[in-house]
């Protein structure tokens, strides 16, 4: 089921009901990666959406405006995710099948970046960030994502823009976080998550860090991978019921 949260064609949530539920279901908000580019869309998270729905989760797989011809970037993409989360809160007031006390944002790569940035002041109770982008200046300086930061932030971002758009410099976030990263990641080096986790813990955020030996950037969104099985084990059955 598709639900719009704005007038743009990309401002849409693809919803899946839990396949079995004895009461209000926990909610997984999925945010896909792809370095914020419009070459990629929410279908990247469909395998995880199916897996979570089968386990009893209500799934909100969020599309957002992306860079390219889609009109996304900073801050539009972040604003879109925030609007989708607002819609979730409004919907839960009308639909008794959603448990707002158990909302987890699950984001991969650029989606992990968006999940971390929008966690505060939202219905999100915890974040699962899979190989997340956490420091945009560092990514830009290394040319990661084939230079993806410039289309997202614009040319020559100010120090303030780098800081405001980077979860690393927005700490503490104030929500529990699970960070999962493969040590063979060829797209976002694992050192980014190691440094983020150190900083988040120092700032007082509760962070569980799982580094997966031998797994790459895309294994974390493969339901058969060690990385995803690790996520499911931490989440527990139907969010810990």
C-alpha cells in the first residue's frame, strides 16, 4: 500500500502490514541508500521489508526526494524523511494497529545518514544504521560515492553546513543506536563507523556496535547475511515481545 506524505511523486511511503500480529505492531521505518541519488529508490529495501513484515513488523519503506532530477539534496531529503515520520505519528493516532512506543528507523548508507539525522524530535525510539554515512566533510574529501556529497550539499559547503548535515557533529542524538558495518566495505570505509561510535558514546548516546568480518557494503541489506541476522537478533522477535 502506498501512502503520500506530500505532493511530489517521490514523497511516498510503501507500507506493508505485519503478516501476523496479536496486537499493535512495532514499526520499522526503512530508508534506502544510494548516496542520495535518484538512480536508486526504495525498492533497494524491499528484501528487508518482506523479512520484517513476515516477522510481525509493520513496515514503512520511505521514498524521499533525491539528487539529480528529483529535486532532493540538503535539506529537502532530510525534510522529506521528517515529514514521513510526522505522518507515521498522525496515522498511529487513527490506526490502532501501530505501536508508536516501538518505532525503529532502519537506514542503509545514505539512508543511515537520514535515519540518524531525523531520529530526534520524531516518533523514532531507536535507530539501526547499516554502513551509515556520518561525516559529510570526510566523505567529500575522500571523493566517496563518486563525488556524491557535492550534489547533495552544493558546491563549496560552509563549515556550518558540513556540521549541520553530519550526524557525527549533531551528537548526542538522544536515542539508542545499533551501528552495523562490514569490515570489507568498499563504499563507506568501516573506520567511519568506528569513529562515529566512539564519538557517540563519548557524547552519552547508548550505542551498540557490531562489526561484521568479511562483509561488504551491500551484505548489510541482504536478509541472508550475517549482518542482517545480527540486526534481527538484537531487535528480537517482533521488537522484543
